[in-house]
C-alpha cells in the first residue's frame, strides 16, 4: 500500500507541476500587432521589440481637443456573434471618445479625425477560469485584442499619426478573466490611452 500511495502522490505532484508550467507559459508572450491593410501608410510604423505596438507620428502639431472619432471598422475573423461584434465596436468607440475628451492639447495644432479597426479579438471562457480559480490557480484563459488606429487631418485627409496595438489583459485585471469580452475592452482602453498620448507627443520611444 505504501508504494501505491507514493505513486499516487508522485502523479499528483507531476500533474500540479504540469498545470503550473502551462499556466506560466500561458501568461508569457505578447500578442503581435496586426498589419491588416487598414492604415493608410502601414510601412511608416516603427515597432517595439516584442512586436506588440507599432507607431507613426508626423511632425505636424495636433490639437487633441479637436479630435473627432469617426469610422470604427470590424476587421477581425468572424469568431463571435454579431451582437458581440456590435458591443465591441461600440466599446472601442467609447474608449477613444473618452480618451480624447480627457486629453489636453500641448498647444495649437491641426484638428484630426480618428479612424479605427478591430483586427483581432481573444475572448475568455468564464467557466474555465472559474474552475482554475477554484483550484487556487491563476485563471488560465486570458484574452485581449488588437486594433489599428489612425488620425488624419480633418481638412486635408493626410495621415498624421497611426498605431497598430495588440494587448493581452494582464493578470492584474483579475475580474476581466471572468467576463467573455472584458479583456478585449481592457485592451481597447489601453490602446486608446496610448494613441491619444501619441497624438499629444507624449508617447515613449519605440523599444
């Protein structure tokens, strides 16, 4: 009986180690930014080291306070329902509207029209993550989204700034792991804030 118990304990330890290893791997790695063809001049983007963010900013001054959110296009694979697509499209528009409304322009500049496309969405399974939480392990199923954003001169139509942004919701956004679309909405808010910072000339250099 004793060897049998040892064997069972060893199997349990092996299973636990495998679970922890998979969880660790699932939490690593960045979502790659997309190149869908939505942006006017995608070749101008400069990407960071992990490929999750590409940025372009023309030297022209931009009046962020006079930004208008225009087209928000769905350009992701059709893996979710029409109702969910509509929800996410509205969510990105709201995130951009909020970010631009809260921004302060560094000074006089060009008014811009912001256009956007949702190019990837990773949903989560609340059920799967609840099971993992009950096992006292970090939620395994993570989610996020990728978007492409562009600001064009409201009068000339010239592209003044662009960003391709992809983001997995971090574990610190714990509640988002238990709502199917919440991680994507976290990614939208993050992308909107970083894009508005880019418009205002506050974006960090590409790394």
